[in-house]
C-alpha cells in the first residue's frame, strides 16, 4: 500500500527514530509499503520517518534507464534496518540530491565517497558491506532522516535549492 509522504513543512521529520527491536509481521508490512511508496513516487531512497513511522528503517533502489548517459550503475533493492555507518572515507564529493519530502527541489551536498555499513536486512539478518558513489550518498541521506536531519541542513554555504520545472 502506498503511504503518504511527509513534506518538509512537517515538524515530525525532525524527530529521531528508534531502533527496531525485532523484525515481525508489522515490520515486514511497513517495508513492503515503503518499497511500493518509493517506487510509485519515483524515489531512489525512502526512510520510515518520511511515511510517519519513526523506526530506523531505510529502503533504496536505482534502476538506470535504458540508454542513459549516467555514469552510475543500477543499484538493486536493499532494505536496511538499524543501519549504522561504521566508517566514512576522508574523500568527499559534492553531488546533487533531491528528496521525496521536498518535491521538485534539489541541492548540492558534500558526502563521503565511500562508507562501511552495518545493519540488519529485511529478514533481520546482520549484514556488513561497503558502499561507494550513488549508493553511499543515498545511504547517508536516508540515515540522516533517521536522525531528524534533512538534506537542506547539509547544503553548501550558499544554501541554494533549485528546480528543473
């Protein structure tokens, strides 16, 4: 079921999320709804707080369009429960970010190029992996949501947002 996405004017987006104690039927239903919502709204990532559930869950996926000149590859669907970044590379890069909670608004944000992540997968099994490029950026963006941080908080000193419409 597609859920309503909270918009940037909603103060609840500043709330910190709590850890998931166990992956039960309700958690799996939430994950299914999050994935459907993300795909329906053409997002690359989504956090539980964005649909009004303040639990530490994120989902992300990127399907590179056929014939795209994008330099990044597709990223298969991944769900992270209680994700933690255990290492940030010192090498950073500025890249464009958008957010389903900020429809049609974009900004340039500096993020680590590579990160190491620990989490539980959608079945509650522990996983550890390294992410780089777009995947690392999306994970950092979505984990920020879990901590009540929005991408506009990380804009460069000019704090500039832009649109393509």
